[in-house]
C-alpha cells in the first residue's frame, strides 16, 4: 500500500512526463513551421521561369524538322548547336565572328569562321539560311560554294563583284564617313565604323597599310583596297 507521499511523487512524475511529451511535440511542430524561413519555397515566378527554360532547352535538343532552317545571321549559339556537327565551341566561334566582322550573308561568308571546314559546311548546308547582307567579302579560299545552299541564298562571290565599282569615285580614307566607306568591296557597316573610330582616336592614315591597325581589317584586306581609295 502506497503512502500519501509516494502517491504524490508518482503523480508529479506523471505530470512531468506528460508536459515533456507536449513540449517535444510542440518543438517538432515549430521546427516544421519554421522550415520555410530557413529554406523558403520556390517563388511562383521562379517556377514559371524554370518551366520556360526547361521547355526551351527541350526544344533546342530536338533535331531539326524536315524543311526547318536555322538563320545563321541571327541565331543564338544554342540554336546553332542544333545543326549537325556544330558543338558548343564551334557555335560560340560562329557567334563571336559574326559580332566582330558582321553578318555572313552566304555559305562562303560563313567559311571564314576558324574551324568550320568544308565537310561541316556541306553537312549543315541543307539546314541553314542567311537573312543578312554580308558585311565583308570572304577571302579567295572561301569563294567556291562549299555546301549546298537553300534556294535564294546569295553567293558571296557575286556579292563581292556587285560591291566593286559602286563608289562614285575614290573615297578619301581620312575624310569619308562610315556610310561612304561602305561602298568599298569587303567593307560593311561594322568595319566602316571601326575605320572612322580608329581615325578619330589615333589620327589620319598615311598609307593603305595603316588600315591593318583597325580590328578586323588585317593586312590582306587592306591591300585589296589599295587603288580604290585616296589618302590625301
């Protein structure tokens, strides 16, 4: 038979046990409730953006459909990677060359990209198109059409020939505006603007060879302009 004091002690222990259980349960609930503060749920807008990115990545991973073309003059590096034989590095080089030297305008213009050989050009021929006007004529080694072109695509050789002789006389290399310099063969808007910017920053050109200092011109291209401009 328990004494009165023993019954009180047992009751006290039971109360302590119950209270402890309640506190532990409350602590677990509080941790679950506060988990959102430590690791907040993904915002709705983020979910939408991730879903859009996932759809875009899936679309870019799909092979080109019959008759589908990639516009090389405006496609992103990701879009260019859909072309057969074009990986991330080559796609990045194509975009970098286009930004530095202007639009390709044709298959022969595309041949100026380092690492883009004849086999790759022929392989992507049926899957590309060119919507831009070439900013610079391709070099002599690139003049032959190296791949099958979609109907209506311009040939850079004919484009280069059409560009010659369109200047009204010989423009002055040290006084002509960018628009006036664009009549010269192989000079598009980007290169013409670079010539004017270089002239304003570093002073006049004293010889046609000085054009080689302009980024994207080079010695070969500058020599092609000899006799087509004046340097007073």
